[in-house]
C-alpha cells in the first residue's frame, strides 16, 4: 500500500526535497509562469530551508526540455577549480588529497548563475519574482529540519570558536536551534535583495535584468566579499590547520554557466538524457546498457536475482567512472566507447553468480585504466565536530544513519516543458559562512584527485567530476519523466532502482519511488576520505530474510540500513493523456510533490 498518492493535474506539477520549495514552485505556475520559473523559485527556497545541503555558492546540473524547440539542454552549474589550483599547490602544503572542508576545496560558485541561465533562456519571469519566496523565508524565518538542527548542534563548538560567522548565522544565544523552531537568515535575505535591486536598476527587458543579477554576483558585491574572505582569511579545515583558499574574484568574473548537449542512451523504448562525464551521469547509461541484456522483468522484484544483477552491473559501471570520467574540456574521456553496445557486451560477460570483490574498470580502445587511490576509514580521534569535518559528505556521519547530500527539484507543465536538477554544495558542515553574505562556499574540489595523469586530476579551470546527476526521459520522442534524488555516489543507483521498477516491473511513479531501495558501496566514495567497502550491498530494513541470506551465500557483504532511509527520489512528468504527474519519496518526511 502506498503511503502517498501519485498526484495528477492539468496545469503543472512540482516535486522537491522540501515541501516549502514545492509550494513555491507551484506558486510560480499559479502566477502564469512555466515549469522553468517554478524550478528556479523552488531551488532558491531550498537554499534557505535546506542550508545543510545546498546554497547559492554551490553547484547544480540542470536538464531542461523546452517544448518550443523539442530539445533537451544541459545547463552546467558546476564551477571549475580556481586558476591557482594545481597538483603542486596542494602537494606543497603536505597534502595527499584535497580536504573536504574549509576553503581549499572551493570551486567557482555555479548554482546562482546556472539558475539564472535557465530563467533567462527558458522562463518568463524576472529575478524579483522567482526570488521573492526565498527572500520571504530568509527574512521571516522557516522551520528548521531535524537533520539541519542535528548538524548545527554537533558543529556548534566549531561555530562558536572557529567559524564564528557560521555561528552568527545559525546559532541563537550560542546554541543550536531546536528542530521545528523558526530560524531566519537576515544576511542571506539582504544578499538576495541586493541582487534583485541590481537587477531592477539595470532596467530594460527581462534578459537585461537577469544578466545584471548575474554580473552583481560574479563581478560585483558577492564576488568582492568572497575574494576578500577566501584568500585573506585562513580558516580551520579537515587538516587540523588554518588555510586560506585559492578562489579569487577573477576566477568568478571569468566564468558563466554554459549550455551543453546531453549524453543520451536508449532503454526499452525510452530515451534517457544525462549530463556529461564531468558528472557521474553517464554511469546511469552504462548500467542500462549492461542491464539491457538481462530479462529483469522475469525476476522477482526485490528478489536476490534482481538485486545481485543490478549490483554487479553497478560495480562495473562505477569502476569505469573511477578510471575514465573527468572534465571532457580537459581530458580525453572515451565516452562513445564506454556507451557502445560492443563494449557493454564484453563487460556484461563479467557478471557471474558470485559477488565481485575487486574493482574491474574496462579498457576502451585498449587504453590502460588509471585508478585513483582508495583511503582507509579515518580513526575516531578528537572532538565530534572535528571527526565530522574529516568526512566530506554533508551529513552527520554515524553508523545508524544513511549518508546523503544534495537536493532535488523537478517541474513539469501543461505546455510540455520539463526540467529537473540536483542542486548541492555550499553546505553548512563543509565551509564557513562568508561574512555579510549569509552562505558558505562549496567544497566540490574534494572530488578531484592529486594523481597527475588521471582524468579527474585537479587543474586550473577544470571541473571536478561531480556526483550530481539528474535524469530526463523521453518516450516515443515525447517528454515523459524528469527525476533525481539526493545521495552522493548513490544517486545513480537509487534513481536507477526507481526507473527499473517503473519500466521493467511496471510500477507507477509513486509506487516506484516508494519501492525498497538498495545500493553498493564497493566503489570509493567521491567525498573525502574516499573509502570503499568491497563486495558491499546495503538494503533497507524489511528486505526479506531469505533475500539477505541468498545474497550473503553469493558472497555479498550485506548491511541493513534503517527502514525507509535510502534516497529521496522526486519525479514529475506527463502521463501521455494530457495530464501531468508528480511523485515524491516519503523517506526523510520532507520531500513533497504538488500538482494542480
């Protein structure tokens, strides 16, 4: 039995990882906006109400289907590393990896510019309109999520003693806010208001006002504040030392969000669009290419054969991610070969009856794969907040809690437009708040490595290969479904599970969202300290005992996660009969869909 209905409507649908964001998106549709306006407004609300998971200085990949052009575009909001970011710049500091907290891992902020690019190219509203809900919540307050309250509480000593601007923004009387209580962010509200003022002062048409807001962010008062703070204020980070950052105002001024063509794959009559190999997106397509050769529909949904097959294919695809993915503007990624049918046929033959315990990247075109180093789990020394800084994932990392990061926004309207994005970065846990702005910088640079000949090695102006990975699907050439989830490395496993449940096992969207989730941690985490658990399978509590035992018999190292803890898939789309639909996971009790 479903815990929530699959919502349907005639005007539009919005699904997001926070109910206030979904409501803000629907408000834009009610005011005459389209799906793109709705997504932008929803996204800015998440920056206020989910500050532990994303912010204006974070990152976002966006997939947009515009009915006017019948084309899918990728808007890349993954900013590059600063010009001063070289392997030697980190090695000379005695580092063998880029720390996951502090200022050294900061990339050029990409989120604000990417959302403005979406608004400019596809929306019909102004910055003042789409920012109004976010400004309202930042000024008047919003209810603090339990996970955010827990994070602020654990980090309160750090905020009081070291990251004092974070303390000023998120502590009250030196203490963390209680879950559910009202919290405001006057500095963030002021930042958004100033951006709107700069936009309106520019006058002219809508596009001119949007461009003025972007200029104010990347070349004006926001860039000036970031430059002064990042390069001139050494801050405590995961190294245990105080380090200034590498990001400058010049880095910000020289970057703008770009529009790219998506990477495309076919699966059982569906055309699946993903971002390029600067994201982990193609790994979704590699998994589908492998699974095309198995009759999943003949397996028991959630049974041992189903889980074993999907997990073993995931290990192969993610091993290729580790060896071959990187910014294609800076490295030669053999993507065509990796997604080719002949390559998939050869790799599929590696799927056996037993669980593979080692990483097995392929050799497209006979090239020799290069694997980045794998770390050992860190020791539990020092205060709790210091241990948390050592783990780059923006969650309070405890054994009883599933890890996760990121937000998701999906929107569809009756005009045929469809958009999905997974905004992330700029997490409270990972970097101190910039004085006067009300938000921290991102730490996505931690996902690059210091292996000079690796495709994902750090380099000036190069994008680190991110985990962020939305998905947009056409069926019979028509817009069908747009979905994503928080979850770091697991995003393209949890959304794959959703997609397979829908396509191979004929589940409705809400039923597929709520289906029991699973994943493998066999591939090294993209977050510091880049640990892996060979042979692992993580299933939610409630997975049948006989399935768990059979997986263990096949050699899998099975861990039971808390019930309903893996992922928060959000999806919207078209039913094919003139209606739109929305679905959102009940996991975490905060993601909601709205349809009208």
